[in-house]
C-alpha cells in the first residue's frame, strides 16, 4: 500500500476569458507538469456542477466525508483554535468589524488589520461572561480580524448569520427568541464595550478603523462522525498555516502542524514514516482570486510549483494535486466551475500539462470532490472490493 499526499491549492480553479488563459494555464509549472505527465488528470465539481461552496465544506468532501458531516464554519474554527467543544456548545466564526452607532457595518474586516484585537478580545470575553443568561462565553481572536466565539450552556441551537455581508448595510439582528436573544445581547455588548476602548482610540490614531463589533456567522455544533483513521484506515497529518484548514483536519481526527509555506514540504519529508496520509494546504491562490489579482495568482502557483519539486523524488506514494473550489480572479469570488485534478502514482493518460482545459482530456473525467479520496486510495492499493 502506498502513502497518499493530498496537495490543495485553495481556490485553484479559474475561468478563461477571450484574451487570457487561466492563471494555472499561464503559469510555468515544471513540477505539476511532471506529475500530470506521469499520472492521470481530470476535474472535480466540489459539491455538484455549478454550485459554489465554502472552503470548510469543500475540505470535508475532499477528506471523503459527506455534506451531512459538515458541522458549520464555527465548529471548524473552534477546532483550529484548539478549543475542545462539548456536544451542546454553539460555535460561531467571528469577524471583528467596524460599525457606526446605528449598527450599520462600515467595514466587515476592520481594515483587515489586527492591531490590539487579541488584547481587546481577551477583555471582552471577560465582560461577556458577566451575562444574565448563565452562558459561558469563549472568545478568541487570530489572523488579523478573524476569530471564534463559543457559547456553552443548554438550549442553544444554530441560528442565521448576524452579518449583513454587504458594507453600508445594517446588522441583521436575530429574530430567534432563545439563542438569538443571547447572541443579540452579545453583539450589542461587544459594541458598547469596544466603541470607546482605549486600544481602539490607539487604532484610530494610527489611521485604522476601530474594531468595535463582532459579526457572527457559521453557527454550528459538533456532529457524530467517524474519525479519519477509522473511516479510511490511514493516520493523517495536516500541514497548513491557516486556522480553518487545521480545524477541519483536526475535527475529523487528523494530527496538525502549523508552518509557513516554505516549511510545508520539508516537514512532510521529515515525518514521512510517521503517517499514511498527508494533507498540505496552500492558501494564497484563493486570496489572490478574491482580490481579482490574476497575475499574482499565476505567480503564486509558480512559487508553489517550486516548493513541490522534492515530491518528484518520492517512491511509493500517490500524489494528488487539486483545489478545493474555483476562485476566478474575474469574479473575485468562489464559482461552481470544475477544479483541475491530477493523481500521480496510479494510472496514466496522455495529459502532459496541468491546467483546466488540458485536464478535460484526462482519463479521470469529471468527478465530485467526495470521489477524490476514493480515487487516490484506489491508486494507492488501499480500497477494499465492494460486494465481494
Ligand atoms: Zn477554499
Ligand atoms: Zn475563498
């Protein structure tokens, strides 16, 4: 049986226009082309054709789980932040944002700058624990304006997002009479606590928007699930630098390592003997897609291609390279386009270059993300015959 290495370039897929190929097609990618030439290619639709999905769900599917196993973004963020959730906990993904006094959201990401936010979050957590509902509040901030909020108590259930999504719009307070009442109180208190906070005054002196409100979304609780090593009979290590991706891997029972892009492949090489499955995540393809930066996305693909070069030397491994979804630079958002996929170490086809339109000619065809791990495991000699 071979080991499996799953490389995900977040938001890798893109769209051609009349005057421009996709960033992946335009990039010089000798490593990826080597793997494509000596492997098989195809594409995958993350959930189903034409349906854009978020990264947390997309990774749930790539790890061989179903849509029903996805616990919501908040839970994955909590796992990434190292919070051990109890079954009745309700977790939200948090943005520290900028609001005016009428709860109109001016900046959903507080200028994307994290100055003083962790300190304010710690103090705010303490203040929010003085609530009249008997609910324990855990609040952690990380990665600039991002964070996670966990409510621990009884009778909590998932509610719609308290996030207008569009700047200039008023915050949509919850209409739910139980959980919503508690969460509305938390949002109003966060504004009261943060609006005149001395550290926000410092931010304003630095020319930064104040981080004076919490936007809460992706509410969820943990679900029954079969751990990755039991489901797939592989011990897995996730190597990433962002909380969400470490969180989704850790939620399903993989070990995690948080290192920078340059350190990811050396770490994999170092720990090769310890695990059967490696998930390695590269984020910036998605970020440049969201920012509409075609050129930067192309250059980042070339950079990652260089980092992946040592993988060519590995024997007895199956290497999968793909994205979790498409983030076309022209859309500045996720799309439901199929994502290029290569599997090296199993069967062969005639595709010699890794790119959206080359992959269409590959033998894998177009599958769904939930099939990708089965294909890799079959290539690795790890699948059991069904109906034998
Ligand atoms: Zn993604
Ligand atoms: Zn994205």
